[in-house]
C-alpha cells in the first residue's frame, strides 16, 4: 500500500481522474457543434420553417379568417404561371435588377479604389458613402419619387431648362425602371463600397510595389492586382446583389401613392405582385406560390453565379500553372 508521501509525489497526470479525461475528450469533440448550434436553431425557426410553411400554404386554398385551407395541389402555381401580370412583373424585376446591380457594382469598385488612396479626411469620406444606407427606404422612395415626378419633378424641370423634352418617369416603362434603379443605387452603392474597400486594404502592398517596379501604372495595377485579389469578395457582392435585386419591394411600393406598380404595372415587381395577391386580394395561397417561384428563381441564379465563378477560378488556376 502506497504511503501518503508517495501518492502526493506522483505527477498530476497520474492522479487525474478518468472522468476528467473523458470530459476533456468530449469537450474537444462536441463543443464546436454546441458553439454553432444557436445559429442553426435560429435559422430553422426564422428561415427554414417559414419556407416550408409557405410551401404548405401554396398547396392550399387558404382561408385567412379560420387559418385553415383546402388542399388544391399545384392549382395556385398553375394560376400564377398562367397570369400575364406575373410575367410582366418578372420582366420588370429583371429589368430593374440589371439596371441597378451592374452600375452599382462598377461604381462601388471605382469609389473603393478612390478611397483606398491616402486621401485627407479618409474616415470622413468612408463614413459619408455609408450615410445613404442609413436613411430609411421609405424616405428615400418619397424623395426620389418627387424628384422624378412627371409634372413638377426637379429632374424634368432641369431638362426643360436645358431645352430637352420632359420624360415620363412614372408613365413610361424604362424611365420608371431607371428612376427606381437610381433609388436602389443611392442606398446600396456605399454599402458595397465599404465591403470592397475592406477587401482591397487586405491586399499585400508588396504586390503593388512589385507591379510598380515592373513599370505598371495605376490603372494597370488596379486591373492586374486589385481585381484578381478581389474576386472572392466580388463573388459575395454579386450574389447578395442578385438576391436583393430580385427581392426589391420598398422602392416600387413607395414610388407612387397607390403602391400597385403603376397604372399599367410599369414597375410591378414579383414581390409587389405577391404582396398584392396576399394583402390586396387576400389570396395567400397564390401569394405563397409566387413566393416559392421567386425562391426557386433566386436559387437558380445563385447556382449559375457559383458555376461561373468556379469556372473563372479554375481557368485562372490553369493559366497560372
């Protein structure tokens, strides 16, 4: 039998209980799952469940009063896909998305490049580009809808002063899309600029110095150094812009007093279409079907973006080899 002195003189690892070793092994193995579990729980409650429940309602002739429905299968999807108004909304959505997203990303890259230089009061300018994002969407829509008013808007007043013909910003299709895209760009360009600027500042300065030693000018350094290094961030910005552009709602909803997408649905979008189906006609089955169709369209676009970006990365790696 070991004496008390011998037991006390043994190393701590020999006297450590087996239970503590087992707990340490479990902690190392399972604790990472516990750390990330809150995100997935919140996602299931606020993201996955609404998607599944919306799909369930899309299969029903839903009664909002009794909060029940009669199973109708794919009848709501058939109605939405055969509705000419839906296809007009889909056309308007893609038009506004292209007019807003493409210039927005290009302008954000340009402003980020300007802010990356050693400007005076850099913090002031970087905070300034984010100010439009802080403004409430309703306020932005009200201001710009008045600026682009057909009769008394400031834009048409300037055009008349320059001797040009006023434009029907509310009555015509493309001008209304340009006006709404201008609102979107006003709010989101600064947000994307700061994301690109953060990624640009993470690029090692040695790359720029090496390019300058090789005789590359400022534009050449930006194209050959900055743009390739910004590719992962650009992928993120393009995907988020795609999702946000296809879900645009606030700007077209507040562009006029009715919120119906114009007299001839000139700027009716898919989200505004499903909103009018749900809260205008109280047909939540058809609104849910439109929401699911939009969800599938967004998934298709995201997958296309991922496929194209992976091809670009693969081609770039093959050229480097």
